[in-house]
C-alpha cells in the first residue's frame, strides 16, 4: 500500500510542478522509461507466477535503466546513438510484450 501511495504522490507532484529534463539527458529519458516498464512488467509477471522477490525486482529495475542508458551513451559516443536507441527499444519492447502475454494468459487463462 505504501508503494501505491508513493506512486500517486509522485505522479501528482510531477503533474503540478512540471519538472523539466535537462537537454543533455533528454535522449536517455525514453530509454529509461522503456527499461523501467520492462522491469515493472517482469515484476508483475513474477508476482502472478508466485516468484516475486523485492530485491530481485529492485536490482532488475535499476540495472535495466542503467544498462540501457549506458548503451545509448556508448552509441552517442560512437556516433550511432539513434541505431542503438532503436535496438534497445526493440529488445525491451519484445520483453515487455512477452511479459504482457504471460500476464494475459495468467489472468484470463487464455
């Protein structure tokens, strides 16, 4: 319940304060969001499968975001940032849809 309250408070603070992202970090924000969504869907799948572990979820969440950002940063340094960003989004998107399908099968038995 504390997590849900924290999520709601954070969302409300973000809506009312309208924080701005520095222009140097803007290329990394969408990648970080997709990586975080991958961890969230993976955590929900693990919860429904009865294998959820909060430490594993936290490490997965943080490592997904950091690794995805590092890949995009490396791509920017090599001059192929757009291609590596696309690759990260595709890979994480496949994982998100795979987890979403498993969640759907679990919830609807279909």
